[in-house]
C-alpha cells in the first residue's frame, strides 16, 4: 500500500522566513513517527510475516530561497496478509493521527494468505523438503487468492537481494528449483 502524507504551509521569501509557514518542517513529526515505528510480526501457517512502514520519497519547495507552502512524503506500507486493505489503510492513518498532515491512500493491493493446506501446495512444500517462508512483496498470487484459486510463490534466488544492486540468481539455484519442480510434477 502506498500513501501520500501532505503538509501545507505559507510561501514566503527565505530572507523573511517568519512571514511563511514551512510545510517541509511539518513533515518532521511524520518522519519521527516512521523512524520510531515498530513493525508487527505475525505467524501465519508457519510463515513469519514482518510488516514495514517506510518513507520512500519526499518532495517540497520551489526554489532555494523560498519557504515551501506544500510538501509531500510518500510512504509504503507492506502489511501481512491477515489484514484487509481497509484495515491496512486505517493503520496508516492511525500512525499519523494528530499530526498537521493529510493522509491519502494512493495505491493498494490485497495480500494473499499462504494457503499451504491446499493439496497441491502441500505437495509442493513436501517436494521442496518442507521449507516454507513468507513472501515479502506483492505478486500475482494475490489475484489468484482473490478468485479462490490456490497458488504459491516458488522460485530461485535470494529475496533479500531484490531491488538491490547485488540482485542475481546463481545457476545452482535454478538447477535446484528445476529438480524440485520435476519431483513435484512427476508425482
């Protein structure tokens, strides 16, 4: 889920800063809340999900000599699949409650429960040696879950490297996943 945290102020020349109301400064309290945020950890079907609420972009100001009258902070909330989109939106609003900001939800997608009790999913888990982990990040499994179709995420690579400069997949990992899928499909 993404949300935009907006603050308003009054534009003024920075040489007369007392005549303005700095919108960027108003976002300071929102950033402090994010810095102090304690992520909820929840176990669902043996998968440990850790939520996260993070600042991902901040904008404000029109020039280096102008007190900004508008500033925005984009936040990303990755919530565990035991929360609905509505519950997640309410949580984001609660985090920033009481601050001189406006919270607008700009994007949202539902999570998907692991669904490891489905026979095909259980068979894949068995073929993979019983190893299961929570999937951090949205995938199309959520679309399938919304339609009542059991689905799982399975593939090679270290998910902790996703979207980093070090992101890669070793050939050995691809070979291992191929062997697990063959064992699963041959049963």
